């Protein structure tokens, strides 16, 4: 049996490592940093985790468990589609707020898809989708829907971590993906004339000023920016 002191030490090491990963990428965190933050010696770390990789496995599991604790609050709404939408936003927010921890959880070979925490995470998605199905609002098979939603959650979050978080991009992908799986997701009409016209005109504008063009380069750049704003205007814009 592991002594209470052993349990406390192990958890202290995990939490200290997770704290370091909040400030630094995994590659920048040394064993010495971890030992200093946890108030232990290297042999103690090796005793509990074998090596640094084993420690990171445990930290990833700790991250999963912390994430799952927050996910259970999604059930506050009686509308399962609203819960699914909220779950998407909360998942992305967790990832961009804790990028190093999230990458350990979902973006490395240590992110075991069959770990207990990962299976629990997937089961929550399945539970929400089951509620959607019971409400008669699921478009596809629940197993397929679970895989689609899980892949989209993880993909958009890793993209936000690596390329910069743009809420508009995440929101557009959320509505597109969830709209293909369930009914009741508000989406912009595909044939929106303002959006399509602005995009079409922008596509025809060359990066180079064509001979005879009455616009100067700076004017073309300004026009492209105006077209971009028109093409990405929100649904409340009166011209849409």
C-alpha cells in the first residue's frame, strides 16, 4: 500500500509540473526545474514516475481529469444542442488557456485515445449526442457523430494553439460541423449574396496592379480590406 505521504508527494510533483507547463513549453522544462518546484530530489521523481516521460504521461492524465471535471457543468441546460455548442467553446477555451498541457493531452504520442480519461471524455460527448438523438435532432449515427465532433474539437483547438486563436474561425467551424451533425444550429445562408459577391470580387483582384487600372496599390489594398470586412460581417449586419 502506498503511504499517504507517497500519495501527497506524487500529486505534488504532478501539480508542480503542470504549473511549470503553464509558463513554459514542455521542451523547456528540465528535470531540475521540476524537482525544485516540487521540493524533491531526482531519485524521488524517478521512484514515482520512472522518468520524465512517465511524469508527463501522469501530467497529461491529470489534465484530462481536470478538464472532465469542468465538462460536467455542461449539463446545466435543458437544450442538448445548446450544451453541445457550449462544450465546443469551453473545449477550445481550455486549450488556448492551457496550451502546453493541452498539447500533452491531445497533440503528442502520449495522448492515448484509449486511456481511461480519454474514454471518459468521449463518453461525455456521446451522452450529450444521445440527448440530441432523444430530442429527434441528430442527423447521423451517434457513433459517427461522436467521432466527427471529437475530431473537430481537437483539430480546431490544436490549430488555435499553433496558428493563433481567432474566435470567428472557431465559431464558423463550430456551426458548420455541428450543423452537419444536428439540427438547430444557426448557420449563415450558403447563398448569401453580399458574402458571395464580396468574396468573388476579392478573388478577381490581382495582387499586382493591372495596366490601365485606375486604382493605386494603396487603394487596392484598402478595397481588399473593405471586401474582407463585408465578407465576414456578422449575421446582424443589415446588408446580409
